[in-house]
């Protein structure tokens, strides 16, 4: 990560923390009242091929004893009513501002993978994770609908994992590598603007 990108991340994260402090507090109280504890969902993710961190989100699912992997059709029934709204608006990711301030993530970059995926595909993630993981990115914008459609049709955890590893991970890695070659400040800014516009459009539609 370049010093310019890091300064931009910190500046935007501080601005976001101030701007969303009250909404985030209200959301936390609402989640506590409607869903109970825990308010947050913490998951281990990788920021380099050999360094992990705890990614923070507002909890959007009913708690399960054994939980792991990406979300597919097999987990749809666990998404709470308020969780569905949070996911649609991506407000569930507000706590990741903390991850950005800590230096675990950037605003723009590849989505941070699970350790198991990195261990299974070190050939891909060894290259992809040369960029700091991000909240949004080129692959997220280009492939999100395709990935969502593929995984929504899965009915078991095994099917979700198989489809994700075979049909999502390789193409996401290729797009992430395109971003890596083209990455600059203006591209990051354009991807952030496109992300906000997509969220606004999706929220209005749904």
C-alpha cells in the first residue's frame, strides 16, 4: 500500500467514523433489542498470505454453533429481517471502519479471504493479497451479482463451498489482478463512487 493510499484511507475513515457515529450507535441499540447479543460478527480473514486479522461486521444472521465459509442459499434462512436490510444497504460493514483505521484493510481492494481459501489456493492469493484487502473493489463491483446468483442456488454448505472455489475464486482473482495492474488514486475514487451509487440504487429498488 502506498503512503498516499494509506493517508486517503485514514482521512476517509475518520470522516466516516464521525459521520456515521450516531447512526451506528442507533443500529447497535436496535440490533441489541431485536436480536440480542452478540451485536457484532467477528470473522478471521487474511490481509497477507500469512497474516490474519479479525474482520468486524454488524451481525445479520441467527447465531449458529458451527459457521464458516461464504454465504449461499444454505444460509438464507438464518438471515434476520433487520439483517437483510443491513446487507442490502451494506450498513452491516460500517464496523470495518475500525479495520481500516487499524491498517487491516483499505476502502478499495480485493475482498479479504478466509484462511482456508488462502491455504487451498496459495497460487492465487499469493498474488491477490499483494494488495491490501478492501471493503469494495473492481471484482466486487463486476462480479457481485454473478456470485450472488450462483451461490443463492446452493442448498448445502458443501455445494456452496464447491461452487465458490470452482466458479467464483478463479475469476475474482483474475479481476483482482487487473485492478492490481491498473491501481491508482483516480481508479479507487471511481470505484468508491460506483459502489455508493449501486448501494443507493439497490436500496431504493428494494
